[in-house]
C-alpha cells in the first residue's frame, strides 16, 4: 500500500507534465502560441511568487503530519512546513494552462484525475494536510487570472475591423 501511495503522491506528477507539454505544444493554435506561452509564463510566475509569499507569512503548522506522528514520510518533500503544497500547485497550474489555452475537455479531464490523485496521495503520504493542498490549489487558481485577460489576437482583430 505504501508503494501505491508514493506512486500517486510523487509519480502521478510525471504524466501531468508529459500530457501538459504535449497539449501545450500540439493543441495550442500556431498563430496564438506566443500570447498563450506568455500568459502561461505570467501565471506560473504569479503562482510561484504568491505561494512563496503566502508560505512566508502564514504557516498553520511548523511540522508536517509525518513529523507530528513520528513516522517516516510516505513521499518526497521539501524541508519546509509545507504550506501551500508545491505539488498541488504545480499540477493544478499545468491543468489550468491546458484547459484555458487548449479548451480540450478530454485532456483536461485526464489531468484533473491526476491532480486529484496527487493531492490525495500527498495527504495519505502524510507530507501535507488538506489545508496545505487547498492552499496550493487556491494559489494556482489565483494565478489562472492571467488566462482571463483579453487575447491579443482578438484585440488586434477588433482594431483592424474598426
């Protein structure tokens, strides 16, 4: 059971990365890639900065669950208190990038399943609390605000048609 928990807590990140790379290269229209990649970069930088700022200002617990219970961790972790979860943030940010930039429902649904697996796995491995996971997902969602900005090509089209 421990191997399965580690597999979903750590290993499920790899399919998210691979599917995300595929989707963002193959499914984003060629004429909109520059703008899409700029939004993805800005969303990623925003989530990273916000996560580090939030983690510096607020930590609900000094020790991780496995430390409190006096057991070995069930997955890889960074030596910090763990709020917000970097794993949850990372996989959610990739999933949101794929959803907003490709609108591909099938790939997004597959990625969402992996996000759930990673998040549940991190809690079962005792390296995060549900609050850590919720924090990571929330920060990723805040970073996704970049995807709600007007697309440059649609603004350019409106200017030329006026």
